[in-house]
C-alpha cells in the first residue's frame, strides 16, 4: 500500500486502466500535455502517448458526443469535464443519448463511457467552480452516478466505472483532493497522510458500484451522506457526543437501499446531509425511500441538511456550506423529535 | 498502428520559439471594402491580416482611420491604466487580498480601441479578459477594485469571483464564468435593437478556445439568419489555458474565415495594432448600423500573461515566448506612433505612467479601506438570499430564518 491523496489515487487508476486495456482512452480540456487543471491526468500523455491521453477543444458537448461515438466503436472513453459547473453544454448528449442508447436500440448499441468531473465548493471558486449538480443526473434513468469521499474509494470506484458497460458520471469533490475536510474552514487543513483511506494499493483493483459504506457504526442516529459531507458528518457526530452512525453512499444511483434501511431500522432516527441545494436535491429521494421502507421504525421525523437554494456565493462560501454547526444542530433536533 | 492525429504546438518549454515564417504568404495590405460587401467577396480579409501600423511604426494602406489626436492619446492612456491596474491587482492577489485575478497583458488594444470606435449606446458582451472596455468607458477604478476585493461595496455583492464585473449603466453586460454564453446573447441584444428600430449595435468578445463551444456556432447562425447588427470578436491570443489554438481547429486556417460559411464577412486583424482594431471596428459598426448585418473579427494577438493567477504557463509553453511574438506590444507600438507624429514624448509618457501608477495606488488604498475578502467587511450576509427572484419565495424566507439572519 502507498499513501496517496485523492488526485494521486485517481491518477493511479488511470494509469492501471491505460496499462491493462488498450481500448481505454482519456481526454478532456487541458487533460493531455498539461495533465489537467487539478493534475489528475498528469504524466499520462508522456507515459502512454498522445493518442491515449489528449487535450480537446473547449466543447463539453463535443467531448461527450465524441466519447459516445468512440464507445460505440469499441473504445472505453474516460473523459474529464474540467468542472461540473461546465457540464451543461454536454447535457443533451448525456441525457438524451448516452443514457438512452442501450434502451432505444434494444441493446443493439451500448455506451461504456465514464465522465469524471470535479464538484463542490470550499475552495473559493465562486458560483462557477463550486456546484454539486448530482441530482440532475440521478434523475435520469440509464445513468449511474457516483460521488466519492476518499482516495481509496476514488481509485476503486473509478476503475469499476470504466469496467462498467454503461455510462457513469463520477463526481470528485475538489475540496477533498488534498485531504478530508471537517467543515470548519478555520481549522488547519488536513491531509490524507496517515488516513485509513489514504492508503491506496498501487495495483489494479475495483470496488463494487451500488454499495454504500458504513464509515462509522452507531446506535443513536443514522446520517446518510456522501462526498465532502461524509467528513463534516463524522466531525459533527463526534461533536454531538452521541453514538451516531455515518453512511457514505458512494454510489448515488443505483442506491444501496439495504445498507440504508438496515441502519435506520436499527437507530430509528435519520439525518440526510448533502452540499447541493436543498430543493429537488438527492436528499429528497433518500428521504422518500426511508419513509417507504422504515416508517414504522422511525422515532422522529427525518431531517435534511443541505445547501441553500441559491448559487454558491463567492464571499459567503461558509454561510452557504452546510457546515459543522448546522449538522450538529440538526442531529440534536432529530434526537429531540 | 494508432492512426489518430493529435495536434501539437510548435514550441514547448525549453524550445527556442521562432515565428519568422508565420506570416509568409499572408496578405497584409488589404483593401477597404464597401460596408455592404458580400461575405464571399471578402475572402482575402478573412485569410489575410489588416494592419495600419507597420513594423516601423508608420501608417500604411487603405485602412488608416480618421481619428483625432485626443482619441489617440486617450487610447494610449486607457491602455496604460489597464496594464498598471492589472499589475497592481495581480500583486494584491499574490499577497492574499483576493481569491483570483486575470490579466489582459498584450491584449489591451483589443478592448480599448474597439470601445473607442464604438458609441456609448453600443452594448458590450465581453469575456473576462476585456477589462479595458470598462476603463475606456470610465467605470471608476475604485468600483472595479471593490468588486475584486469582494468587500462591502462590491457591485456583485460578494457573489462572483473577482473580474466578473457588471455595469448596465455603461452598457457592459455581467460577465459569466461559463465560456461562450455571451456570444448568442449579444446577437439577441442586437436583434432586439433592430426590432425596436434603434441604431445601437452589440459587440461581443470570445477567446480562440471558446470558438469550439456550442454558443459560438449558435450565435453565428442567428447573427446570419437575422442579419443582427453585431460585432462578433474572436480574440485569438494563441492559447486557451494550456491548449494552443490548434485545439480550436485554428491550424492552417483563420478564425475569421469561419464567418464565410455562415454568410458573415470575416476580417482578421493585427490585434496589437490599436489603429487596426479601431479602423475595422468603425467599418463593422457602420455596416451593422446600416442594416448589413454582423462581422466576425479575429484579433490576432498573443496572451503575454498567464491564463490567470491559478495558472503556470512555464509548464506548457516556452517561458519567454511572448518576446518572440512578431507583432510587438500594443502600448509600445501606439506610443511610438504618437511620438513620431509629434503629439507625444518619452517625457510625457513617463509622467503619464507615474500619474496612473499613483491613481491606481490611491484607488487601491481607498478600496482596501472598504475591506478585503479576508477582512470580513462584506455586504450583509442576508443579501445572499436576495436577487434569486425579484421577490424571495417562502422557501427562501424559511432558509434565511434557518440561517438565523
Ligand atoms: C463551458 C466552459 N468550459 C470550460 C471552462 C474552463 N475554462 C475557463 S477559461 C478556459 C480557456 C479559455 O480560452 P480562450 O477562449 O482562448 O480565452 P482566453 O482565456 O485565452 O482569453 C477554460 C477552458 C469554462 N469556464 N467554461
Ligand atoms: Mg485564448
């Protein structure tokens, strides 16, 4: 095992994939020679040649449309959209095409395509470098949606996404690239060094899609979360002094209902936490599933902590971000309820 | 064998750049056509290069504009402030006063000269690299700085990254971080101007890299179909972050020539030549106002600075590449011309630089007194819930209460 931060783990996944499978091809804006604005593809062009990892025009629709065509012709494109805030020009190709080609052609054509994209705030990126648009994609049938929270999962799930025969959107919370984040911007920044999930095998491995992880076991209350908020929830659990269970969904769609229901049936109390805006967020879906499956086990109303229904304001990042205090407060409300 | 072709720039870090043959066979002595000329009759303009100032700093050719001494000196002055402003803001970003900055070094003429040639009523849909428009139109430096510092006086109320200015009063559209979106919007603005029977035109600027976006092509199509009174500028500064213009399919062709296929005349010009930018803008604005539709203008230039404060160009291009750029520096070139013309001197220039340095410095001190991103002097927190809609929804009211403000 080697210590890796999340960028190194993602880079290592690319390296293993490119090494193992000639049909894997990597591309995106500034992803080739330069190695990507977050260095996720650094060194790949040099090592594997410019036809296996290359730069593209600034055209997200072109990147995804071309990737679909390449996938249909036997390749396995692994593409980068520089920021998830810039994925929208490619939206039609994702929603109307990649997600539906298998179905509309009765599996005559299929699209093994992986779209990686950094998401989330906490890096002073302003409203066009901070969004968490996952719920827009979980709403689409025919797409698998992942959001990772640590280097170990990032590598294993990225490899699984590329192995998967269908289109996968892979969200990387950029705030977590260099270390976990407790949600307190004033605290000294943490690194992945010596972190349990910063220990990453250099060799090829994959983790199953659709499996959540119980990050911390507990009996009092379940927090269902993903991405950056996994770490904020862990910090809030500790601060609350209660015996909180924290579940990292990892794959949002398909969702791991068994792990969620087992947890909520055990604790009888539940909080759902995400960074994305509240209304129409993925939390609503999680809540509905719990209501349908665990209603008679619930001892209190389920609550959600999420971003406000506003764009991510640059100078008010920490007022937008559903940080430690808001999660602790919500834990207490659910416990009292 | 893998036969996929991937373009590559001529020079990478460590190489010695040489652009001597870049313009071999390119017509740099172009006629000035009538404003109602057909796009197909202007093929030479799309493939050539309109210049007014030659390498010796002398005027030549048919495009010499009718421009007053006052306008020339104002243009020079505006370019000088723009550069001093950029340098100051970059330094302040480096010391942590703001989160981000982005310079337009080497590209000052494109914004400043075009603004000089437009009328105040004309609407500008800029990209993030035309701060010279604001300076040329007299937007106070203090206001610009307050925005970049995200302080209590920020016109964007702390909601946007620095440099995302907005100024409706100055006919300058709010800057988007999503590339290319302003391009069809400018065309729509121009269509509305025509609809209302007005004489104002719209002008929009995008980068070479951004010509690859959907928005560029949508804008071109609408501009052509409705003969929108718009100036469509492509600032070809050779780079889009780390990608050279070959990744926007610029190799072996010009961006200006893209107009022809859409039925829009394209003109490529020397973007480091203030007078060429001015002259072609006048022509295109006159054409638009007369109802003959849009013009696609390619400003051939070089991004002398890093993409932004988040970028390190020494990783992907020769460190001193801009020194080899054959078209010089726009400020040096205009300065040399006005000195030669006898309306300016080195001494006056020195005094001007000194004066502007002080003006920028004083404005910055004043701006800082209103706070910086880190000092905490921001607009009221409750303002984050405003302007989602004209009236807040009940959901937003509830969320605001939950935040406790
Ligand atoms: C839709 C979209 N995709 C990607 C980006 C990220 N990005 C910001 S600037 C830039 C390069 C733009 O290059 P160019 O159009 O040549 O303009 P220049 O920066 O050279 O002025 C990129 C890729 C973005 N802002 N918007
Ligand atoms: Mg450019």
